[in-house]
């Protein structure tokens, strides 16, 4: 089995304790030699400043390639591009460009009057700067706001045409979901890499909430397995086995890169990576 390239996603800390937890998580996973790590925005752009601080700090001290999430939510075009240029000035050359989720008080995305209308406009503007590697999101299950899968794929094509070089999918629970999507994208003429997004299930109830919010299909067999594991006290064992099997099936299907949504908890992600043959290679030093 070929060893895939890997990358990790984190969310920005909102307290001093969370900052130490994030650094410990990065330290724990850095020896696995990720090709990059990324830092998210909160819903509605609520962690914009925290994201910027976390990205620049990790870029400066971790020794890893860091990608900054950037969204269209609650910001003018000028503000968004100013943030992008600040990232570039600090040496950050990777951006994950997303439309972004609406604020928690809203059920629908509404563009800022002077902001980007959608992710395609954001990607196009970032591409014109000629400063970044631009990644975008993709949905192997139908996006909650999409009419069907064809519109999902057409929207992804527009983002690639605007200047994105790679896509990272929303998480999914069965490898066939990804393979069907990948094959449909190839049939539609998309040649850029589409990297599977992997969610190690640290908390089943939390995973269910994420899945319902983003349109990820929840297979009946997985629900039954977690209900039984909860009764038997084997949730952690099941989580490792399920995620490892998913990754192994993807690798056997010629997937050469995986992106892990860590939720700032390293243990399960690290165990799965070890199980699929990823050997630690580097060691971070503590920040003075």
C-alpha cells in the first residue's frame, strides 16, 4: 500500500489554555511530516483575527508550511485582500479560499454589500495577486444549497477556472462516496487534484451535528456500529478502526493525499496515520 501525503486542519485558539493545546497538537503531529497544515475561520468570520494570529505564529515557529483559511463573510473586498496581503507579507503563501458559513444567527449566506459575492470571486481576486497557492472546498455529498451533484461539480469547475490549484473535500463516511465524486469530476473534465477530507470521529454526537449541517450522508451501518460501541465502551477502538479502514480503501483506490480535520485533538489522527504506514520524520522544538 502506497503511503499518501498528508495535511492537517486546526481551528484557532480562543483562550491561553487553548493556545497551548493547539501548540501541543501541532507538536504531536508535526513528526508525521505533513505537506501543510491549515487554520480555519469560525462561522461568520468570528475568528478572523485569531486565525491571522495563529497562522503567522505557526508559520514563524513550527517549521511547517501553513495555509490560512480566508472567507467572504462579513468583510469588504478591501478588508479581505488586505488580510491576504498581510499573510503574504509574513511569508504565508497558501490560502484555503471559501465562501464561508453564515453567522450562527442566520440560516443563509448574505454577501457584504462591498464584499465578494461567492468563493469564485474570492479565488479570482486572490489569483490576480500572484502570491498564493489557492485551495478550495469540494462536496462529494450534495451541498445543502446545491440543486444536485452536477451543480456541485460545475461550481467546483468555476473555482478551478478562477485560479484554484487543488480542492479539499468535505468529510464523508464511505470511500465510494469519494470515488463516485472523483469519477464524475474526471468525466466533467476536471484535472486538478481533489484531496479527500477525513474526519476522525472523536465524538459521535458532534460528528452527527457536523454531518447534518454540511449535507454529509450518514450510513445506517455506521449509526448502528456507534450505538453498539457506546453500550460496550469501545467508541475509541471503533473510531480508529473505521477511520483507518476508510483511509486504506482510499489509498487502494489510488488516492495519494489525505487531509485530516483534527479538531485540535491529535491522538486519533496520529493513530490512524501510524496505522496506514506514515512514519514520524521530524521533531518540533518547544517555543522559548
